[in-house]
C-alpha cells in the first residue's frame, strides 16, 4: 500500500496549510479605502463535555439561533475519524444540542448555512458531501459521495491502478472534491463552491438536479485557484477565488459578469441589502457596495496583519452586524460595523 490512512490525513492537512500560506503572501498590504473601527464581542459559547474547536462555519436562523460547524472531536480525514460537529445555541447563547451526531457525511468541517426555508446545510470538505437538514434535524438531501477505503483498495491494490501524484483529481457530475460553501438563488436553486481540487462552481435545481458547472484550475478568465466561498443575492452570485485574490461575479445562470479585486485573498463572502462583505485570512473584513467598489475595511483585533486562518467564515445578520468563525481563534465573534 502506497499510503497509510494516517499519511492520507497528514497529506490533507498539509495541503490545506500549504495553500493557506501560499495564498496569504502579501495579504497584509494596506487596502486603498479608509479603515474603520468595529465593535468585536467574543461570544461565551459553552458545550457540556466538549470544546468548541476550530469554528470553521457559522450561521443563524430566523429565530436567532446560532449554528457552529466545528472541527472538534476525534481528529481524522475522510477515511479515518471525525473532525466535524454541528452545534446549536439559542438566542441567549445557551447550548441547545448537537445536530446529526455521527452522520456518515461528517468528516472535516468547512461551512454551515441556513436557507430561506430554515433548512440547515452542512458542507464537509473531508467527506466531499453537502447535506441538507430540515428544521427538525432530519437529513433530507445528500449531495456528493464520501471517499471510502474500500474504493481506494479496490482500484489501487486489487486492480493495480497507478495512483496519481501531484495532480488535481477532478470529480464529475454529482460528485465533489473538497467543496467549501453553498448559497441559494431566489427560486431555491443551489450553488456550490467546489472547491479546493475541482476549481469550479456548480448550480443545481432546488431538488438537487445537476444543471451547470463553470470553471477550471488556473488564473485566467474562466478559471479559479481555490474556490473558498460563495454567496448569492440581488441578482448575482459572488465567488471567493482565494488563490487568485479576487471575487468573481456571475448572474444566476453562472454567466460571468466581472471581477472584484483589491480586497486581499477572499476566504468568505456575504451579501446584505446594502453591502458586500469579504473576509480574508489575516483578519481584515472589507465592505463594498453592490457595484464592487470598496467603501471601507476593518482589521479585527485578534491578529494584526498576520497570515493565517483568522477569518474562515462570515454570516451577515444585517447590513452592519457579522458573525465570524475562525480556524485559528477557536471562537465566534460578533462584529458590528458603523452604520
């Protein structure tokens, strides 16, 4: 066997770290727009018998309940243990419950979102799956398929196939390769940023029917380098092209419209009625208008310009209030911009 299961897990983590560092170089340059001060509150989230862990994903539902998708529990890759748990907290920040515990699609947490119908969507980078969970906690849709040890054994050991090295294996229709985020169109259509290895954006119908994909790996037009986040609203789809240090903007049919640059390396995007917010790994949050023009930006207090996973995900509660998840900080922050 060429690789042990432990080696695979180390490879996954090393690849993420290498991309993180490489894409953060130069990210500490001062943006062109004015800097503003924001109010930051670290939320006192406590879970009986658990640590919060790496807070990869954060979102809120219409009732004000907070959902955190965290890398905690047993460390593992998609062929090993579990580093993904989904926690719910009420409007007073009291722990409510863990959602879908021990679900087969939980492996390496990345993002959580709530759609307009209050379904909770979990994007798991390690299992290559996107799961839709209804408000009662029932999984009602699975997109993608988890890599399994038996598949690897059959192909590379029993059949003797050559295991590729240094390539970016591309998944096909209905499967994903380290997906990162999900967003929703006004008709219920589903947009998935896919992601680390596939370098594409996928559109599906509300029922999960595959409609369209766009993108290949690279730095030119029609290309992405680590599609790390996605948001949709007000007629557009916004894609965080992290490695190319730009946001790509599309219409709802994934027809390309324009680039937004000058905002560091975008890790996560949110759209509100007035603004576009983009967060980067060195702790900056950029506020833009819907035309993509920079209004202002803020350097969050924890991490002044360091390169790292300081902002992994954002959830916009309204035009001025954001919730921030972080790989590095192991907490959730409520961040308020000036009106």
